């Protein structure tokens, strides 16, 4: 599903955000990416979604060689990735329904199919009764759920979530993480960047740790962790 071989990213000015990072994520796997602020987590996600390009190394996502993918194909490439942001990035002047429908409208689906998929997605995150409301009338946890519904409305095989529970209390964090776990159980590959060590212990899934742009720990290679 995701393959990185000696991936490095150097920004103008000489800052190395990632340094020779190598790991694979298998289809239907759930993986947590952790590390201090500035460790390279956000850069990693930007590379996987082709917001940024690697400076060196091989990157493959969904069986596509990202090194060779032309810029005009990137929008099509991203249709197979559901992206969830910590700050939601919702359109405040659009209803919940319209926010979730946006990827389908861009894809050119007909009105009936858009209605069916949006309502199924909202039902999945428990917000079917809020489709006519605007984001600012929702709680932080509900706004995050709208972001998740929008990310999965296209039924992508891969979900990336960047600090999805960073501003939520423990109860809401558990609810959001349980949603991701449910997607994983139903065959979606899920990668989550998080500082929430409690969730790592609670869900006991693979953990990849970055520090100063380098891969310093992968629980896949930790027999003791995997024996728990």
C-alpha cells in the first residue's frame, strides 16, 4: 500500500525534514506515526499525498510510483486517499452536507449518487441528523467527524489522519479513534500521526516513531511489543 525506500526531503536553506526513511505499510494495516514536534510527521504525510515531492528515494502509494507521477495526475491520485486534518479545514459557509459532498461534486457524480453516499457517510460517523447545519454550530468533536465523513465519502482504500484528536478530550478522542479502528477492520489502510500515547497503548497497533527526520523505532521489528 505504502512503500518508502531511503526517502529524504530537504527544504530550501538546507533543512532536512526527512533523512533516508525506509518502511512499508501493508494493505488493510493500521499504523500510528509518532514523534516530537518537528520530527518529520507532517512532512511524511505531505509526501504521501504529493503535496510535496521527495528530494531523494523511492515512494510508492496504492501501487503507483509517485516519483514518476505527473502533476496533472495528482488530483486523480488523491481520490484514493482520505485526508483528515487536525483543524478540520471545513468550509464555514457550507452546510455539513455540502462539506461532505464536495469530493463527489469534484468527481462529477450525479445528484442521486451524491445524496446516497453523503448520507451513508454521515450515518457512519453519527451525524445524519446534522446534515443541514453549518460547521460553526457544531462542537469540536462533531466538526472532526464531518472531516472524517468527507474523507471517507469516496470510499478510499487509504486514510491519513494528522493529529485528529489533538484538541479533543479523552472520551471524544476514544470515539474518533474507534471510528478509524472500525474503518481498518473493514479493510481500509489507516495511518495516523499522533502524540497521544494513551491511544497507542489502548489500541495496540503498529507504531512508527520519527526523531529529527529519521526513523528511530518501528514496533513491527519489536518482538516484545508484538507479543503483548
